[in-house]
């Protein structure tokens, strides 16, 4: 079968537990090695439960991507989970309670001593924005981002565009 070898090779990067295609795409962009267009951050835990302690309203929550050893959380701030929809007028509206719930959860994560990096849709459509957030994550993880010059930058941009392309055909 055509492509079976490449498919088997790609499977090693697939993680179980993503709640959305964007979480999977974010994990791949951050985890894949630079030779494949990623940042080589290491494999996070997807939808990992966090115990935020016993402080005021701390409790627990689920992190989109977590690096528990380094106490770093990565969240994808998506459109749909906030009840986002576009009206006929073109105006975009959100469920304010859902947006505020996320902001509250992020505050509790940070108050419990975790470092937080939040990616949103705008970050996935702009290479400079995505790269800035990825480098912030690398700093929190104590990792150096491999800078291989223009070739590495172009590979990362290509991978980002492919992973987050809303018109990409699903398998």
C-alpha cells in the first residue's frame, strides 16, 4: 500500500486523549523535532488532571497540554468551547460565562504555581505570534529552541500552516 511506511512513522507522534483537532495540532507543532518543522519541546500529557490545592476555589481542573515535571501548562483558547458563533451580520459573539470560566481557571492554575502559555486562533494563523509563544514555552521548560536559520523557520511555518489549515482534508 502506498504511504504505509510514512503512516507508521507518523504514528509514533500521535497521542491519545486530545479533546479537539486543535489540541492535537498544537501538540504536534510543539513536540515534533525541528527537522520535521516542530520545536522539539518534548511530549506533553494531553488533558492532564491538575490538583490545584486547597486554596480558595482551587480544586482541580484539566490542562490541555501539561509538562508536570516542569509545572508548565499549555492551553488552546478555542472559539467553539466558548460558544463562539458568527452572526449573519458577521459579528462574532461568545458565551461570556464560558470565557470568564476559562480566565478563572487560568488564574487558579497560575496561583497553584504552574506556568501557563495560552495559544489562541490568532496565534495559529501568524508565524511570528506562534513562534513567540513557542519560545515562551521553551523558556518555561528550560529548553533551547534550535535555530537552524531560514530553512528551519520555513519548515516550522509550513508545518504550522498545514496543521492549522481549516481547509485541510481530514484522513
